[in-house]
């Protein structure tokens, strides 16, 4: 794991191997989707490393003990539609009790700015750890807009989880939301003229859902 206070890169060998398979253009939609689900669980493990804990009294088959358990309200997973759902599925397998919300944003292809079309999140956001998920942190515009909306809903403890990040997106997020840590599998080299991550893996949503 390589990190700074704002950015954590999960360089676990299995994560990097699976990411390489996802990058290959010949990888099928079904395999891409499965790999994303698998990687999301590794990333979820890292982003939840600092969840608050408490103890409760339990009885094992041998004796009673004070055992660690998660404290506070259930955490909230927020999928930035539509590609965020690919990370969401795997994370829910690991954290099935999590509450789930959705932020619908699409990128205007001319301005590269996000346009909101849907927003639905759990109650009591101020009392939950909130993890926003989107496979690609490219320009950062959509991610910043999504975090803006989550903060307006009351969220205070927010992390951002993505598969790939570009330096431009990381810088944009750090400028707008320095209190939101980012967890990713890779910091790629740059954005191209169309705002896509290079070398990247193409459009994550299209590759996940088999659309163009």
C-alpha cells in the first residue's frame, strides 16, 4: 500500500493483477464485471480500515468474552451512477448491512461538467461513515459535484473509492474537498484531450454493461 494523507493506492498483488486483466481491451464484459466485483472487495477492506469499534459481551462455546463489534449507525455506500454500481455490488457482499444511496450524474461531453439527474441517500447521513464509489476519478468534476451533494445532505465523514485515478482528478478533489480521503487501485499518468484516463481502461460503464 502506497499512500499520502489524501490518497491511498492499494498495490496488493492480487489487486494489481486483476486490474491488468481489466485494462486489456479483449477482456469480455462478463469477465470485466466479475473482476470489478472482486477488486471492489479489496478496496472496501482498505477504505473501512478505520471504522469505529466497540465491545459487547458475547458467549462463545467455551466462555463469555468482551468482543469487538462495529459501533454507531450502519455505514452508507453511495454509488455515483451508473458505473459506481459495479463497485457497489462487490462491496455489499462484504458489508451486507450497509445502507445504500445513489447520485445520478452524467458528463456533458462538450463542457466535461457534471449534470445531476438523480439523488437519493439514506437518512441520518451526519451519523454515518459515507463511502462514495465510482470506478474512474478522471477530471474530478463529477466526483466533486457528488461530494458537494453528500455534504449538503449532512454527511461529514466521507471517503471516496475508485478503481483508477488521474492526477488531475486527485488534485481537483483535494482542492475542493481536502477532508475526503481517496482510495484507489492505481494513479495513472494523465487525461487525454477527451478527459479519459491514460492508459486507463476505456469507459468503465460501457465495458461493464456492454454498451457504447
